[in-house]
C-alpha cells in the first residue's frame, strides 16, 4: 500500500471479492516534503496508507527497508552514473525489494498471495505464470517487472491489469473515496526530490572534484568544448548542454574513463543494433520466432528485432558476463542508452529482458555474425 490511487483501489477490490486483506507499506527513503506536520513520525504516504487501512478495518504493517535500500539500490544508482551509464532503479527495486519484501511478509503473516497496483496482466500458461502488458497502454508497467522471478509471479494478483486509469478513479469515487479518486500521482524516482544531478551532489559531496571538467567531442573525436563532468549528461540529451554549436546537438556517447561527452546530430543517435547483458528469457521459444519486439526505454515503442548470443569480447567493458546478446533491429532505434533495460515482447506478452551495456566493439560483433552467416 503506497497510500495512492492504485493500491487503494486494489484493497477495495480484493475485499469486495472476499479476500482477507493485510496491508503492507515499504519505507525505503524519506523526503523532507513528505513530512507536513510537526513531529510527524511517518512520511505522508505511510500515514495515508494507515488511514485507509483503519477505514477499511484491515491490519497494516510498515516494512522499514531504508538502510538496505540505500546500500543496494541507491548505491547502484550512483555507481552507474559514475560509470557513464543511465540506471533504471525501479527495475532493480522490484525483484530485490518490493516483491521480495512482499513475499517475506506474506510468509510471515500466513498470506497465500500478494497483490500490487501494477498495470500488468498475469496469465497461467502450461502451468507457468506469464506477464502481459496492462490493458491501459499509457499506464502499462510490464517494462519494470522483467526481472521478477516466476516463483514470485505465481503468487501475484494484479487487479488493475484489465482496467484503465480513468476506470480506477471512477471506481474509487463510486466507493466513496472521491478525494482519493481525484488525487495526483507521482511519476519520478521515489528517492529523487528534484533533479538527479542535485541528488548525486548530495550523496557524493566531492563529486565535482573527483570527476572534474571534461571535454565535449564530436563524432570524429575532435574537441569542440568543455563540460562540467560526464555524470551530468545522458544519451539523447539535447537541452542544458551548456554549449552552443549553431545547430541542435545531442549526447551520443559518454566515456567515463576519459571524461568525454560525444555530441552529434539526431541522425547520429540512430542505430540498427545493440549489445545487451544479463539476459533472462521467460519464454525462450519466443526468441526464435519472427514476431519478437524490444522496448529500449519505458514508454518506448516496440521495435522488431532478432537476438543472437555472442561471446563477450571485451570483459573490461562488460565485466562478469561471458555471454552477451546481439540485438539487430528491424527498423532504426534512437538513443540506445547503456544502463537502461531492453525488454522483449511478442505482441503484448513479456518474454524476456536484459540490460543495455557498453556498445564498444559493436561493429566487430556485427561483422563476425555476418561472416558466420556467409560461411553457412
């Protein structure tokens, strides 16, 4: 229970369906703006969840995961930026915290199932759980769940998967929760108050000294200006670059070791292939078919693709991975961003995922594959 619209609706729905409901709220990071009353023990969202639980007459618990969350998710978030990658903390949080904590508390409290307000659909196929996109394409959250294991999914209930957001609001209003129905919702990373750059400076006070001023370079590697440090930029960024070139410029690549930021045109961002690491197939047969699609960012449009396994030729760039996946796109993709997730689908079924890694040597991988195909 986050205290918001979706989890509140889920509680009401499950109670109406005859379930015995126990509420759990995970506390991972406190923001000053979440404490609106003097002497407040819990942040506002926990107070709202407690208030709803009291109104519904259900037990409510708080799982305090702040220390572990900082050590794992926040530490990874910072480290990824310092390595020149753009992390997606929700993809890490879901398996390592949100769903892990739900399962642990469910076992402790004797609950058979766990439920969340995610906009995804769950089906059981040949005795195995399969994730599908939520009916509301604008709210679909399957992208963030590709790392959640099937043992956990087998215990999940996702009541909102077949609903649209406006239907959820209407439902709450009909049930007498008008204020909740018309409430706002948060779309940002839960531990970032404003801008991730400010957060990095707060958590790494000597960041500017450690990183130092770096160079802007063009696609040919020629120096074209100076910048304040590579962690303050992301692939595809156009605004706030701090340099005027007389034409629109986009961030093409970050080099953490050299502290360089490569700039170029929108066309330079386009790619026909990418490398990904840490791949997980929920439906291996789907990867051999001709209907495979990939999303390379949340809300990104699915792109036709095919995947092949390749040996990791640059272990210094992608440590700990013996094998990578080479993904060839059926149409050009823009702004392939190391650190983000590549999530694979067949129609609206999630069939696997991986992390976009360093693209160093991509052309060599492509050439090797083409030569192997020619030899065959």
